């Protein structure tokens, strides 16, 4: 009987239980809804990045046996300039509160050539992550730092009486003083301490109320370093790392101190920075930053089509050593490798890579096969239509029209666009993109700049001389056609102006 029971008991260890994702985290649908607030259209691209972001949370919550086996599905976005490729990746990183870096593929060169090496993108990502974690830790200790700053300011304004900050004398010492006939001296010191304590309390109340912010004080400040900033210029990407190491060595040297006269408001900011720096555990910051990079880092590689050498068609010129060399150097980073940074070693196995390119001349198939395989998800972004331009001008929280309204409100101007005017601007943008060069939503910047140029230049004087009546400016369709009609009709003119 016992033997049968022993046979039924498995010797293999049980798998760790699966953790459920926190309900506070964004679902893919909610991620798309958040992106819709800033980016018009491009549903397929939003859907793909939302799934990729959610998959990262899913991977972090699966059992440990499978966690390291689940690789991220890197994305390559294909579409013309100005349709939202970069904005999608940037907004995604903000939603995820993850380290994010955007790099231009055309800036990198093969190892041995003049330019930056591909590993520098991971070093930049780590720097960004350290800055992000340091900022988060700073907010956690800022309240404690503010109290310490107040004490330092009080010491400058009203130095404590000797002995106030020391511990109370022991009973035997006090008794010995009294026996020796110095009771009056003890009472005088106690009274002086009490007066000083009350004065410091009143001064603290005045500091907190802000009534003394404009008062000047003299204090010692530390300079950035004996040598200031140091930069090392050279032909290779390794020079950046050498420059960083030299800067660290210089920062470890004693810093010069000098006396300066500052207002209390300025002194408070400087002292707060010093106290926050003292309270932050940089070892913990670096450890957390490296973990964030490895678990949730996002690298956006723009213009990846510029390193894809076309081998067929009109653009075909045969293999390009430098371009293919960059692809070969990029491959191990995307596949998963170990990169040495000044903060420590970073593994890129679970870093999410999002690449984008217009692919006007080259095609995604012109990338080396190994690199193509590392970007399994391909999303094609569509060119913007007249209706898309209209929605871009009206719906997003950061719409251009809203930005111009906000800027002119600072000049006491109420800027208003009629619906017909917005439609005319959208129609103009679509037409110019078709006839000149398709630069997507960036066309709206040039059109609105030309449309509002005279107003933005002459606003202060227009209010005083009565050109603007009632502090209100209305832009209608007729004004849009009057200002832009001639330029749009002349193709050569629109090529240089719009």
C-alpha cells in the first residue's frame, strides 16, 4: 500500500502559480482609446502596439519557468512621413511609464567606420532610465528634503545658540553646577535657549508663508566641478563612453566652494537639490533603472529604410557594405545580447524594438533576412486624407488650432476658426500633399504658419491701433482662400512656401 502511494507522488517540482494582471493596468482597448486622444486614424498600428504593450505585462505575470522564454514581438511600421509613426511610439512609452529612446538608423555606421555604433542606443536607453528613476525617487524624498532645507535656512538666518542642538545635560552635571553656586548661569543659558527657540519658530513661520522669499542671504555653493563639462571628440563611437568615464572621474574630485548672495527663493531651490541628492540611494536607483530597461525598455528606430540597400529597380546599386554592416551590427542587439554600460551590464533580450520607415525606394524585403525575422509584425500606415486633416485640427488634445488659441490668449486675443475655414485648411493641406510632396500632418504646420503670420507678428500693435475690434479675431473660409489661394494655385510657389 505504501509503495503504491509513493508511486503516485510526483518527484517533479510544481510550477509556480500564475499571477493575474493588476486591474489598474491599461487593457489593449484602453490603450487604443488613450492613443486616439492624440493620434487620428491608424487603427491597425495602434492595435499592434497595444497588444505588444499588454503582452509585456502578461509575460511579467507568467510562471518563472516560461517568463524568460517569451520573447517580445518587435514591430516595423511602414508609411510615409507625418502620418503618426513616431507619435504612436512616443505616446506608448508615456502610457507604459517605461524607458524610451528614439534613434535615427541613418546615424549609425558599421564598426570601424566614422559614426556611432549601434550599442550607443542601449547606453542612451539606460541613461534615460536612470534619469526617470532618479526623478521618481526625488519626488518620494522631496517632502523630507524640504524640512531639512528649512533647518539649513534657519541656521543661516538665525544661528542657534551654543548648546541648543546638543543633548540636555545629565542630571549629575546640572547638580554639580548648582552645588558650585552657578545656578544663575544655568538659568540665563536656559532662558537664552528658550528665546532662541521661539525666535526660530517665528522665523520658520515667515519662511513657510513666503514673506521672506525676496530677502537676500549669503551662502556657500558648490560648483559643478574643477574642470566643468568635458567632451572628447573622436572618429569612433567608443569616444562617447570614454568621455562619460572621464566625466565620472572628474565628478569624484573635491568640488570648489564659493560664497554667493542669493534670494531665499533661489537658495531654497539649490539647497533642495543638494538635500534630495543626499537622500537618494544611487545604488538602488541604478539597480531599478537597469531592471526597467531589461523588462520594459522601448527603442524606436526611425528611418530604418535608409539602411536597407535596394538591390533591384531604379534604385538598385548592388550591395552596400556600410548599410549591410549596420544591419549586421543591429541584429545581435535586436536578437538579444549583453551590452556594457557605465552603470552595468544590460541584457536586451526583452527590450521592445519598434522600427519605422517610409520605404519609398527600398522595400522591407531589402533588409537582411535575419533582421526581417526579428520584426515579425508589420503594420502599414495609410496616407492622411482630407477628412483626417480635419479631425487632426479639431479632435486631439494638442490640436494645432488649440495651440494657437492658447498662445494668443496670452495677448488677450480670442481666436476663432469657423468650421468652413477648418475644412478649407484641410482641403488645402491634402491638395498640396498630392501636388508637391507628401509630408503628412506636418503640412498643417506650414499652412497655419503662413495663414496666421501677419496676425502673430502684429498682435500687440493691432490691439492699440484698433485694427482688432473687441479683442476677437474670426478666421473664415474666405480669409483662408484669400491668403493661401494664390500660393496653392502656383505649384512652383507652393513648393517653396508650403
